[in-house]
C-alpha cells in the first residue's frame, strides 16, 4: 500500500514523497524527492494527449517540484528566462532555462547543475552563499 505525500498551493501540486507499507511484512519505508540528489541535468517535455491537453512529463514534474520545494533562487539573467538556484539539500548550484524558447511560455524547462566558474562568468553580481 502506498500513500502520496503532496504539497498543494494555489497554482501547483507537488509530490514530495511516497509513504510505502509492505502489507506482507508490515515494513514501512519512505521515498522522498526532497532528500535525493538531483541528476546533473533534467530536461522536461510536454505531452499532448488525444484530447489536445498538454501535460508535463516526469522530468518536467520533477524540475518544478524541486523549484517549488527545495531550490533557493540566487540569480537571474536573460530577462528572467534563465535562473540560478542553490539546492537546499546539498548546496550545489543549478540553472533553470527554457531551451525551446520559441514555444508558448518558453516551452519545457531544463535544470542543469553548474559550477562556480559558470556562475562567475554568467552571474558576476551573485555571491554564492
């Protein structure tokens, strides 16, 4: 049996984790996106259903769950289309961008781990905490 742990706000619903109970052994465990190391790069995608509705794929959902629940914004560039974040879990630096900018709303997101050299070059006014 599994129970979703969900964070709801006015605009988003983010899955924070899954509480799992193995009914044969009665052992309980928890899987949480909040404590896992994020991949070095996540590239989201939009899926168009047969009814024409657009939904986020798993990577896109993971990107926005991280942005809303564990990343701290520390810099912006490109008129706000590229944002630098620091991960509150492991303190690494990640950049959110929209590589398909010709699409409505900038298209699906990409979250990429970056190094201090990248920050110094593209965010010269940011002091990394």
